[in-house]
């Protein structure tokens, strides 16, 4: 669990969640409306709480699987029939997605967030509601629509609670992007400008602006006539200057920085931001999911990124675990190669070569080798399969477990992992200040007007400076920006999004290579298939092209 200061905050959140549950009558008609809705801050917070944390489940596992494994971050391994799981993980890595893959099956969970937002807006007065009161719900509706649109392409534009017999149609992706923009612009003037414990994990003005910046930097992707028609080399983005303006608003607020963390003088500022005790004091976090292994569960990144049999004896984390690790996320050689800049603090979030033991109190690496069955273990950068098939099988033995570098970015605590069903209390950032700096650099490099004396080089070097990596002596190329984003945002669910924008999603990485007959390079894979379960409910919908 979190430190005392975080426990207090999350416990308050749990009380709100409990209040929300206690005030819910499941037999009430979906279109019912309070004649006089309680408008106290506590009552409204109770109503909003379930909405704010509706994305916790997908973000903690399946959404993360889809984003990480479909990109050049990881290969989804199996171990002699263990974790084949009907090819769920390998399908992501090979771009052979199916409508029944659990990893891409988060449509309904995210869509439910939109339904909750619309129900709350209705109950708070609908068209007659106070703008400030419903602004957080509008911002969350925009966020959930963004996740769906980015993942699945055409999705419904739903700005109301539908009637029982109402037929819901999917709308063109470009129209959804414009609807998201509209929701955000309407909400932003009325959202809180605070950035502190009271707004942490909630939609404030800066969360909405960060989402708007993300929408704008990808505008050419989302407004292309067809997902296959976007061409990174020739596309024009009419929103680049708008992206810069929104980034400037966040930068000039003075509320965010790259180095403030929950810890005093940490050895490695970058690593500290992702420790299990991270919280609102990380001023790089514009918007984060405030997981707690007891009160807000679902965060399970370490389970899939840890060496397969690390629970036999003491783990390399420095504690014993009776709970298993899956170990299916093996870093691609291409991603591993990026963690090689001299002096770069980010190199410490990956494990390559001999595995070292870590101090469970400081989370720092020691000089002592970690052993399995008395033997030091050496993790290879290259990944060697036992057979050339779509199982991506590396073998159920130490040789197999050592295929592909590992990530310890979201370092798990023993209490969380062992005593709370492999859940973690590490908060997961969704939008960071570092992202804003690199998005502005990206936009200027693509043709936006430079502002406030910033250049792509100066923005880029702010990132390099705080992680003690070598400074650039020139404006970065788009490829250099993409590579830097790979280092900075490993495990943060933006790599697929980045690769599509930069035109590298159909490139070769891991076993997504043209010499591997099971890999798919069709551009239709830029969006995922609509889950079978969703199509059964919406029988008027057609499956995405290519599936």
C-alpha cells in the first residue's frame, strides 16, 4: 500500500466511492432525473467518483497489453504451451489481432465511461445544468471517446442517454475527433486550475489541455479519409499551431516540472517518479491513475514484465513472493538498443545482461548477482524462438526466461504484490509534462510556428538534461524525437500511438518482420477489431475493414 499521505487521499476516494454506491438505485429508470439533485461538493464528488476511475481496469492490464505488445516495445512470449492463451499476446506482437483477443477487448469497459458521463450530466440538469458542475463529466467523456476513437476508429458520438429502442450508429473518426475537441473546449473554461492533492487523478483544466494537445498532434491521423490512407511523409496537420498554443498554456502555468517527486533528493529522479509510493507530488504528472493495491486495484504491470520464475526463492526485487509472475513481456532488441545513451538515468529501468539484486527499501540495484537455482542469470537482448510459429515460444526453462530484456520501471512493493493478489500501488501517468515538451518539439519540427524562444533543440534538451543524457547540438529530426519518446515513455501506453503518427507502425521490429511468415503488415492494423461481444449487442454495426 501507499505511504500514509497517499493512504489518506485514497481512503477518502474510497469513501466517495462507497457513497456513490450507496446512493445508487439499480431499479431506477435510466432516463430518470432528480427533481432536485444534491449540489453539495461532496454529493457531486460522490457521483463523479465512479466516472473518474472507470479506466482503471483496462489501463491496469488489457489496454496496456494492446498498446505495449503491438508496438516495438515488447514481444509477447510463450513458454512451451504456457501463456499461449489462444495467441492473445503473440497476436498483438504480430499484428494478427482478432475480435476475440482479450487484449483488445476493452471497448465495452471504456464505452461504459461515456454512458456514466452522460447519465451524470442528465442527472445534474442536462442542457440546463451549470457549466462548471458538468465540466468534469464532459472532460471525462472526451477522454473515453479519445481512447475508443484512437483504438477502434469509427465509434458512436453519444452526447445523451439513449432511449431503450434507440439505434446507435458509428460515426466517421474525423467527426469523433471534432466532437472530442468541442467537448474539451466547452469544459476547459470551467475546470479547476488547481494542480494538487485535491485534483490528482481527476479532470482539471490541465488534464483537458493535455488531452487536447494529444488530439491535435495526431489530428492528421484521426482525420484521414481512411485509416490506411494516412501517410506520415506527406500528411498535413492543420492543428499544429493549435497544439503549440495548448502546450504553451501548460508550460506557462508554472505548475509542472520534470524533477519534483514524492521523495527528497532521490538518487534517480526518473525512476522515483514510478515507484510504488508515487503520488501528486510528482509534478511531471499532469493526469495519472492513482492506483492503490487495496482501494483501487487493477495495476498489474510487474506481473507480466518480471522474469518468469523470479518467485522461486527471493525475487531480484529483494523480497520473496509466493505469487507467480507471467514474464511474457520481452523487450524487443530495437527498444533495448535505445537504452544505451551514456549517463542516461533511464537506462536503470531496464534489465539486460546479468540480473542484479535490488534493495527492497531503496529500490536501488546492488552489485550482487541474482541467482536462480544457484546460477546467475544473464538476460539476452536477442530473442530466440524454439520453433518458427505464431506461438512465439522461447521454452519453459531458464534459457527461455532469459530471452529479451526486462523492465522494472514500475517497481512493485512486496506488500502489494504478495498480499493483494499481484496488484500494485504504482500510480500510472497518462499525461506528463515531459510529453508536452516533446509534443511541442514535434509540432514545431512538423511546421508549427516556434513560440516563446523555444526550439525543438531547447525543448528536447530539457528532457535530456533532467535524465543526465547527452545534449543535442542540433534540432532533432523526427526520428530522433520518436526514439526519445521511446526512452522517456516506455510502459506508458503511448508507443503505438506514436508509431502510427510517425509512420513506423508497419516497420520491422521484434518478430514483426517480413521474413517471419506469421507477421501482418496490413495498414488496417492501425486500429483494432471491434470485439465480438460488442458486435453481438450492436448488430447494426459492421466489423472494421480487414478483420
